[in-house]
């Protein structure tokens, strides 16, 4: 789904091998943004992880509008 308006908030999350922790954080963040009714973009910046951090973010982005890797 394409965003049609400029986000009111940009959140940048630096990540390196965060597969084990990032999933729960993204779930919590998504719930918070929905509760606050904030139009936000969430950018996860993967710095060459050797685990499945990037895969996790790509999968989460399918259900989290505004989440990008």
C-alpha cells in the first residue's frame, strides 16, 4: 500500500543482528502508533546483519504500513 501523505513522524531504528529482539519491538511500536493515530514511517537500517534481521523486517512490513527496510 502506498502512503499518500507525508508522514508526521519518522522513526529510524539502526539494527545489527537484531533478529531475536526486533520482532517484539516492532509489534509494540505498531500498536503504539495505531493507538496514538500517528501517521509515521518506520525505517529499519540494517548494517550488514548476518542473521535474519532483514527477512524479519520484510515480513513485518507486509502488515505494518509505513515500515521499510
